[in-house]
């Protein structure tokens, strides 16, 4: 069970990531756009830009992270950007719809792109080929917990306040993911310097 060691990209990091991802994809679009007064086709069209921005950023960040073997740095920067979007949205007045929509698009750059890089990070740093399926399953199983949390942080009584609990929770999750990514980046660098062996006792370069 060596893939459960603390130096592995953690499931609690993935839980935080999926909590804000679920909020972006299900809750925030509905709460913001419906409260703006748009209905039917117009409301549906307004959900497209955040997804489109997230998709483009996910492809670009994933490619760059793999190209330069710097997943921790890319995850950190993307999560920080998304956290700023969530934090700003929570501080804005509830009726500042244009500004909050811009914040939603900004948050998308930190929610969607992080997930594939985190999964790839887990795959690259499993101590052996046999542990890859178990490590990925453990990592992805936390997604369900994150989705459950996401259903309870948008409090109906905070509608006129702009749902600060939901936005600030997502911001906290984003900054937590960024902090753990930085920590893991230095941890893997330290493992490389110390020449830590894999589960088969062979020397390898750990991805960071």
C-alpha cells in the first residue's frame, strides 16, 4: 500500500478540487445566471463561456505541465487564479451580475484545468505499475465526497448576500489545493535529490 504514503498527490487535495469543480459546473452557473433575469435559451448560452474557457485552459495547462514536467507549479497557479475569482465573487454585491459573471469565468480557469493535471500527477508518481489502478481509484473516489459538500454550501438564506458561504468555501478549497501543490512539488524535488527508490527498488525520477 505504498501508494498511500503522504508524498502521493493526496485524496484530500482531490476532494477540495472536486468540491469547487462541482460548484462551478452545477451551482454557480444556475445561481448567477438565473438571478440575473435570463431565461430559456439566453440563460443556457450564458453557461457556455465558462465551460469553453475551462476547456481551453485545461488543454493548454495540461500540455504545458507535461511538456515542462512542472505539474505542481501549473496546478498552483491555476488554483490561485480560480481562488481569486471565487473570493472576489464572494465580496461583490449580490446584484453585481456582470462582475460576478467575470469572476465565474475566472474561477473556471482554476477549476477545470487542475483536475487532469492532478490525475496525471498521481499516475506518474505511483511507486509501481501494479499500484496505478489503486492510486487512481483512491484519488477519484474523493470526487463523490466533494460533490456532496458542494450541495450544502449554497444557503438559500444568503441569496441577498450573494452566497458568501459558497464562494468563500470554493476560494478556500482553491487556495488549499495551491498550497498542497507547492508542498508536493518541493517534496518530490527532495525525493529526487535523495534518490528515493520505487517499490521495485529501482532508481527513478519523480515527477513534480
